[in-house]
C-alpha cells in the first residue's frame, strides 16, 4: 500500500495541470474534472485508512521513497513520503472536506466565466497541502508549504478585477513570507545541528541533545529552532503577530474561505508544531512561547469577531480564535497534542459548514455580506438555517455536539498545566468560550431571526440548489457526531498516541467542574447576545459603539500598528539610510576624491615643463645630498 501514497498528491496535481493548461476546450467540463480528481484522492485516502486500521498501532506508519532530489556529499535531499496516524488524519480532512467544497463550488461558481481556472487552483491547493502533510522531511514539507502559499494567493485574488481582492492577495502573500522565512531558517539550523532534515533523525536526536551528555548550548539551539517554527506557524495559521491577513482574505470566493481559511491551510501551523513536538518538548522556552501566542490569539480573534457586521469577517475572527485554541493546546505538550488535532478536525467540519452556510446566504441575498441587512432568513432558507444552526451549536460547545467534546478537552488540559500558568490559561480559555458564544449567537440572531431588513423590491431571498446544500448537510452531520465518535473510549487519543505521545495531566479542577464552568460561560455569552440583538430590533446602520467596539471593528488596530511600525518605520529607516549613504558613505568617497584632486593640483605646479627649472631642482637636490653626506661623516 505504501506505493500508493504518492498518488494522493498526484491525483489533484494532474487535475490542476489539465485544468490550467488545457485551455478553453475544458471550460464546459472543468468543474467536473476538478471534482473528480479531488474525490479520487479522497477515495484513495479512505482505502489507505482502511488498510492502516488493519495493522497494529506501532506498525501503521508507511514510507515511500521516490528519488533522491539533491544528493551532494553529506547533503541528502529526498522526495519521500510518510503516512502515519497524524498525516492520515490530515489526508482525510483535506480530501474529504475539499471534495465537499468542490461539489459546493459547482453551484456557487456556476456563472463565473473563469470557473475552470478556479477549480484548477483548488486542485493545486489540495496537491500542495497533501504534499505538506505527507512529506517525510522538513525540506519537502517546505515545498508544500510554499505551494500552499502560492495557491492561497491565486484563490484569494481570484476576482482580481476587484482592487480589494488584489490587495488582499498581496497582503496575505507578503505576511506569509515573513513566517516562511522562519521555516527556512529553522530548516537551516536543523541541518547545521543534526546534519539532516528528515523527521525521524531530527526528532530522535533531540533526546540525545538534551541528555546528560549533551553538548553545552544544545537547548539554546533547540529553542532557536522552535521559535523559528513558531514564527512559520504564526504566518500560516494567522496567529499574533502575523494575523492581519486573514480578515482581508475574505475577499476571495466563499468556497476559498471554507477550504483554505477554515479547514485546511490555517491548520498547517498546528500540524507543524505537533509534528515537531519532540523539539518543543526539549525546548521549554519555545514551548511556552507557543502557549502564550495561542492564548493571546484566541482572545484577540474572539474580540474582533464580536464587532464585525460582515458575516464572513465575523467567521474569520472566529477562525483566528479557534486556531488559537489549537495552538495553545499544542503548546501544552503531550497533554495537549491529541486534543489540538481533535479540535482541528471537528473545527474543520463546523467551520467549513458555517462558511458554506454564509455563502448560501450570500447566494440568496445578491451577494450581500452585511448582516444588518439580513434578518428573518430562516423562513426563506430552511436548509441553510438548520445546517448553519448545527454548526453554530457545535462551535459554541453545546452539549453533545463536536465542539463540546474537543474544546472542553483543551480547557481541561489548560488547567492541567498546573500552577499559576494553568489557572491563567484555563481562565483565558473559558473567557474565549464565553466570547465565542456571544459573537456566534449574534451572527445567528442578525442573520436568521428578527424582522427582515432588506429591500423586498431589490432582494428576493431563496434557498440554494441541492449541489450546494448537500455538502452543507454532510458537514452538519460531522459537526454533530464527530466529537462524540472521537471521544468513545478515548479513540482519537489512542489513534494519535504512537505519533504524538500522550500524558494525563493532573488538573486542580475536575472534568465535571470544567464542564459546568463552560456551560455557565456559554449561557452568559448567549444571554448577553440575546439581550443586545434578540429582544430589540437590529438597526440597519451600526451605532458608534464603545472605544473597544470601534477598535475591534478595525481589527484591534492591527493594520494601524503595522502601518506605523513597519510601513512608516520602514520609510523612515529607508530615508535615514539614504541620507547616511549620501553624507557618510558617498561623502567619504567624494571627499577622498576631492583631496586627491587638490593634492594632484599642488603637485602639478612642480611640473613646469622648463628645462632650466628642472636643472635648478637637480642642482638643489644634489646640494642637499652633499650637505647631508658631509654632516653624517662629521657625526
């Protein structure tokens, strides 16, 4: 079966090549070709999953070596794949949710004249993402990492006739390049430290470096590698301080938001940290930085989501926050790795469903995104209402649904960290749960409840076609049942344990207490949202709001900060360097040239061209020599 691993990547890659190079002759069937290759990759993933289940827990990892890419002396770069429990989880998520989004896009992009190219970009993204999670070394992972960035740029800016979309694509690309530099530096440090960048040797060597016989400074090297990996994760997963691109990325078509910015691309950072768990376990400082970034981001994104009237941007803030939960859990080490991936999978179901539901609402509302111009849509879009509602209940952690099982486990793991740190992280996670309940209830009330706030002469809400609602129904089923299925006898934890390891934490708070506290903050969040948006009519124009609300509408001034510190700061630095170059560097060069010119002018006066002058100079010189000789003899 290991010989089939490469086909997982090859299927969507061939689809992308056909659609992007086949020309206009494929316009009529391009969407079907793209969907077919995506479904084929999913079917192959299911077959490999079934085979993996038939093996023992310790024998499930498969490897496929294709060829040596760059064999030069001690430098060995291989194109090889590794399929284990962690990568298999991502394969099923990427291809499964990706196939549903392909099907949804058939209806959503029906009238777009560039639909063939859109499906080509979707296939390219799937291929790059699968390469990222199947690579058996960091260098090949980096190829997939950059491929994902390219596909994201193409998809966010797909409607490049809109200046906002073109700008958003460039912003996403540039911000991600900052994180990509972190990954490239980490890979360089790995090679200089371990002599390889293959997962097995690198992760195994971390134990040797931190043993009693380790070389001095080994922890410092691992800390540097861990921090650079974290920087890379911050870029791809939209974590503080590299989170500013995610909200703008909603300018892309809604299926792009569902695929890239809910279920797959933004989870790449979580995969990178979890895959590199041994490095972070051996570098406590880097691991602490991961926890801090996750905790800050889960609150940052939640606060931003509270103030957005654009339905997609409200969900984007939610994505940022939920990924923050995953990053924080991954930073907790063996007590949190499995729960981070569990929440990643459940989030893939309900957040993709929420984005597709938002796209369905936009489809029925003439592409209107302002929730203040919605209201009462449950009567006109019953399927969208039910599927979106189930996703809403899952994400706020309603008992029995997927988010309840996965998010509660992260909160328990946060408290299990122990000490003051555990209380702070657990408190932050509970506060995030309360804010999540508030902003998601706000979205539900403003969209599906209350009085209609649209112009009936211009807008005629209607349910989306079945090709769009069927994927939403499937995702809603996953939103309801996935978490419970994973939690039976700790099935998901046991599935990942051979790869990620697992340790039970010793929490000062019992699981029952955590669940009760989560339910209390959930009810508080829902109640506040109901008081603000359910009991009284929602105004079409947003009120001025408090200082925090105005700041949240502007993404907590993240763009202002970037503009002042990096744009203006860069301009000032550039101006200073230019002035320094002109006055110091050029001044030194020009001053030296002027000095030499002046000296040459003085020396030139001695060269008169008259023989009598030269004769006098020779006579004077001879006289000086004779006098000097006589004086020296006298001495």
